[in-house]
C-alpha cells in the first residue's frame, strides 16, 4: 500500500514543489541523484570510471508539458554527448521518451530521438531509451524498433513485471537490439503485470536466460543478490564470457556489491541521474524500500 501511495504521489506537481524546495529533502536526494548540474554528473561519472565502472547519464525529466520543453531536453542531451567526448568519459546516455514529448499530440518525440541517436552515433556512442509506465510501453517499443532499424546506436529497457515482456524481448532480439533488463518501477495493475514479487523475480531469471545467449550485448540491471548469483551461474554454465554482458546498478544503491562485482572481473555500469527535476525519480527510489521512506520522513519533519 505504501509503495502504491508513493508512486501516486510521485506524479503530484504540488508535492514536487514542496519536497524539492525543502533543504533536508534536497540533501537526502543527493544519495540517489548526483546533483542538479551536468558538472555534478561529470564528477560522479569520473569517480565511477576511476573505480573501473562504466556510466549511463540521465538528465532527469519526464512528462514535459510543451514542445519547447521537449526541444530543450533534446538540446541538453546533445550537449551531454559533447561533454562525454570532451571529458573522455566511459559513459553513454539514458533518456525517457516522455521527456521528448511522448505525451504531446505530435510526432515530435520520434524526430528528437532520431537526432539524439544520430549525434550519439557520430561519437560512436549509445543511447538507451528507459521504459516508463505501461501506458507508454507499446509506443516506446514501436519507436525503438523503427529507430534501431536504422542505427545500432540505441537500445531500450524491458521490465520483468510485465506479462508482455517475453514477446517484446523476442521481437527486439530479432533486430539485434541491446536490452537492459530490470524488474520495473511503476505501479501496474494485475491484468498486465505480475502482482507478486516472487513471480517478478522468477520472470526476471527466465528473461535473463533468453538474453544472455543471444549474442547481443545486454545489461542485467538489478541490485538483487539472488538474481545476480543466478546470472553468474547461468553465464558460467553456458560459457558466456564476463565481457559479453554487463551488470547495471543505480547511483547510490549497493555500492558494496558494485565494487565486489568489479573486483570479481564483471562489467558494471552505474546509472547516474542529475538535474533539477529529481522528484519523481527520488519517489520511485523511496517506494522501492520502506526503510528509505522511514529515514526520509524522520529527517524531513525534524528539519
Ligand atoms: C541501471 C538501472 C536502470 C533502471 N531503469 C529502469 C527503467 O528504465 N524502467 C523501470 O521501470 N525501472 C528501471 N529501473 C528500476 C528497476 O525496475 C527496479 O525498480 C529497481 O532496480 C529495484 O529493483 P531490484 O532489481 O534492485 O530488486 P529489489 O528486489 O527491489 O531489491 C533488491 C535489493 O536491492 C536493494 N535496493 C533496491 N532498491 C533500493 C532502493 N531504492 N534503495 C536502497 N536499496 C535498494 C535492497 O538491498 C534490496 O533488498 C532501473 C534499475 C537499474 C538498476
């Protein structure tokens, strides 16, 4: 119930204004968000690279209200690729289609994604389209198929909690699309998503076993030690090398496990979000773990 409430609150503009203007919550958000400026993200990325980890930069923002906002987000992403190249970072980019205007009644988001993928390809770099709530899944998968048909410089994300994901993976593998597999962070009804965590976890392992032997380079995005162990064991049994896939984790979560896997010779990519629009992302991180919420509330009301 608490998870549902937090995910509903994550969409409240009024709550966003209140939380983002509070000094204590801004400080707490820094556990999960590198900072509000690209410079903050670059510093975090450099530290990750020095620790032997790759990075994916996410300029936070979603559900933009106007074409001008969507174009601004696109412009920011073009600048992120320039900066990655200047700084010689081992980093790519993750973005959300609602940040490029998926909700607006135009085809603008397709045009903007084309331009970002072309810019990434010019640097030999890569864009990953994050997966958002299920009302966007079909449009996201359809656009990814179109753009991936033209350029290998893009991939996407599949959520293990959705029943449709196995078919999406089969369709995307048929065009060689790189996939990040995650459990899924949004509130979804039982008609379309596994309601029980145990079933999500079992489906995750099943989908991981489809991805790894495919010959395409995929990302196994989870902090779940059991799923990580299952992945390592499956790769070992199948003779899949440590350089043929990567683990991915979120900035600020299970840094001990991140370092351990790097020490064991596995590839690790850290998803580093930054920007002023951090509220929905922060709320999803609170929703994932009740202990985070209790800590946040104790400090918020003390401040
Ligand atoms: C690189 C990356 C990219 C992602 N991209 C997307 C995306 O595009 N779309 C999408 O829907 N979801 C995305 N997610 C989020 C994902 O769907 C899950 O909500 C999130 O990763 C938590 O699931 P888990 O696999 O870690 O397993 P869980 O079973 O939720 O957690 C396993 C363990 O990880 C630790 N942990 C997990 N979350 C937290 C937290 N918030 N705070 C502290 N500890 C925590 C705890 O120790 C927990 O016991 C992404 C996740 C990662 C790692």
